[in-house]
């Protein structure tokens, strides 16, 4: 018998189901962004060079994390669809195998990133004033990649089975801890030395390690929808092949987005420290205001995945349409509000620096009124991923970064009188165009034909045999 929550997701009120999932996810994401906002708040007290060091480092570490996150996408998608199909045994198996793959991938990518950090910063062309702080921040961040991967996977799998409250509580505790550790590691206290910019990364590393450990413990205890057993970590090549071919387009998609941010940093860096600092603060604001849409898109991912697994294709389509409409209206209203108070928002992060306040406010105001397009794109792409259409999401990412945003930013900033402001204008233009492209693709309906829990009976049969031998049942 499906639980009351499962009945809500599969047959109940769609607005209520979206709200039930999205609100805890939004709150968790707001708290999660507290890591970046806390770092920005304290690092801003060190000056523009320190802000630039964090700003130039973030896209690089995001790229490395993105390269391995396709496997996490595959695990979350399969978890949701098997839950909708009524296969808790396969949900547990997917969780164990995905955690194994993600852990190994994170160790490899973190080590490569740590070794290449100096070369990456030289390629980005950062100034000597920024280099030392950026290198320390980047290397500590790469060490923490394993904990980031594990906790992201924990959150994704929990969302796949519709459990969103436990990750919220974990994030709440670790963000509060991070707020206390940041000034301690950055500025020092008593006999403890301060580490400057690198201290922000050290504080985040500590709290992320705690969060990842708690997540693993919850899975091992099995009280929240997923039971992780040590014997389940024995590699299952049938599932690994399935997850790889499902997740590879997702890795390309996220890597493309990450590489796009990195290449954009090259362009931003060519205009100097002031532009880098304004870009970093504006990017942080953009991350914060998209949190409601991200919460809705993650709720869409869970609901579409479970309904596709249960064969409720038209319900999955209606869920996506309603969520996209809510996200568009919500972000458009937020954009109007932020437009009005942009200078005050930037001044909160870099008090007393008139140049950064002016340029950061200009960036925010130029892109703010088109934020509704981001909401549409996030919800539609979430439906594509949840239905197993990773290639569609990948193509949208490729078009966004390489055919629209970066070419626009380069041409407008380097070949017009706009200068750095041309980079800012590439954001609203891209957001509007990609929202239109996403809606047109969604309306075609080709994404509805994918069935991950059907048409692969041999795969399921082999996996069932493996589960039986290992004592899952």
C-alpha cells in the first residue's frame, strides 16, 4: 500500500504536492546558500582583492563538481521512478551503487583539481594580488569535494523518495556552525591564527564533512525511505552501465554550465578587479533569488520522476506546466523588488567601496527584470531530467552557454561601446531566449515517451537476482 505521502504525489492535489516538497527544499537551499553568503560577508571585510579571489575560484571548483554530478542525477532519477513504480528494493540498490560511484569519482576529480589549481589560476589570468588567496581557497575546496559529492547525493536520493525535511535540519545546523567558524578561521582568535580567504574554505570544509557523515549514518540506519547496506556497495556492472549511459549527458550538461562560468570568468577578469568583484557579488545574488525556482524545479523532478515511474504521464506534464508558471510569476516579482534596492544589497557585502557598489548594482538591475525566464527554464529542464531525457537538458545547456550567452557577452563587451556592461546584458537576453526554447521543446511532447522502469525487463531481472543473492529481500 502506498503511504499517504505517495498517494499525494501520485494522485492528490498537484499544488499541494508541489508545496509539500518545494517548501522544505527552498528552505534548505536558502540555508545552503548561507555558505556562500557567509563567506561573501566575512571575506568582503578583507577588501576587493579577497572578494575577487573567491569569485574567480568558485567557477573552477563548480566545474569539477559538475563533471561527476551526472551520476548523482542518474541515481536521483532512477530512485524517483522506482519509488513511483513500487520497487523499494531497487531504490535501496540504486542508492548504494550511486553512493559508491560518486565517492570514487569525487576522490579522483578532487585530486586532479588540487594538482592543477595553480595552472588553472594562471590560465584565468588573475593578478598577483588575488592569486595567493584564490589558490588557498581553491585547493581547500578541492579537498572538500568528496564531502560535497556525498551530501549532494544524500539530498538527491532523499528527494527522490520524497523525504525533504531531514536534509533541511542538517543544513540548518551546519550553516549555523559555518557562520561561527568563518570569522574564526578567516581572522583568527587568541592563539588561533587567521588564514584569510583560505579560512572561509576551511570553515566550509569542516561543516560539509559533518553533513556528509550524518547523511551516511541516516542511510545506514534506514529510517527515512532508503536502507544503505555495506554489502550493497559491491559493484553491480549492470546498474553501473545503466547509470553511466543515463548520467553521461547530465555530466556534459553540468560541465558545460560550469565551463561556461569559467570561460565567463576569463572575460570578466580582462576588465580588472572591480568588474570581477561586481560579477562575484551579482552572481551570489542571482543564486539566492533563484532559490524559490530551484525548490520548485527539484519538487518537479521528484513528482515527474515518480509519476513517470507509475505511468502517470499526463499528470507529470501538468505538474511541469503549473510549476513553470509559478516560477515565472515569482521570480518576476522578486526581480522588480531587487531592482529597486540593488545598491543597498551590494553595499551589505562590500560596505564603503563605492566603485563595487555602483558596478554591482548596475549588473543586478540589468538582469533582474528577466529573472522569470530562469524559472521557466529550471522547471522544464527538471522535467526532462526526471523523465530520463538527459540529452534534451544537455542540448539546452549547450545552446545556452555556447550559442547564446558567451558569444553575446564577448561581442557586446569587446566590440561595442558597452564594455563590461555588455557582459551584464548577456544575462537577460539569454534568459528570455532560453525560456522560449525550453517551452517549445516541452510542447513537442517527445520527452513523454521515455520509460526507465519499463522496456528494460532483462535489466531489472538481472538486478533482482543480484539483490536476492545479496540478501536484500
